[in-house]
């Protein structure tokens, strides 16, 4: 198979592959999806011939994304995504709790969305600073 990419497109593909592999494997410890690691390694092995030798390095005999690549801003993009997902999930969980965890239907969907939006606005303004836990269970 041959894919014709510009240098910029190849660089974007490296970002996409790294982010995808990070999502799939970063929390798996020793139980990684090796086939994704292998695809990532194959693509990063092409960095030298693509004129980007600083983006890949050899570690333990395997080509991996270099420290320069990993520290070049890609993790900020991942962190932004994680923050957004965290707050969206938290808003939905709190809204469902407020609605006594009733099943969502066409009749109460707008209420769920409205409650979620209220929480999202709060999180955008204050993060988690105003969240309180009732340690007495009430």
C-alpha cells in the first residue's frame, strides 16, 4: 500500500496515531494492544526519511516517538480533551442524580440538557471549586 502525503499531512498523521495509541494504551500497563504499538512504531520509523529525524528515537530496539515529540505540545491537546470529557461526564452524572436517575426519554431529555448546561457553565466559571461533598451522607 502506498499513501501520498505532504510533509505537513504526515506530521498530522503522526499526531493522530500518537493520540490514538495514547487513548488505547496509556492506562493498560503491561496489557497493551501491541498491534497499535507496532503501527505507531512503523510510522515513526519513517520520520528520518520524511526529514523529521528528531520526532523518533530508538528505545530497547524499537522505534518510538521521541521525547521531543512527546514534549512538543501533544499532551496539552490530550489534556484539553480529557478535561472536556471529565466535565461533560460529571455534568451528566450530576444532572441524572438531580433527576433521581430516571431513564432518559423524549419527555425529560430537555430537562437533562438544561441541567447539564447549568453544570457546564458552573464548571467553566469555577472548575470544581464549588463542589462540596456531604460527608454525613445526607
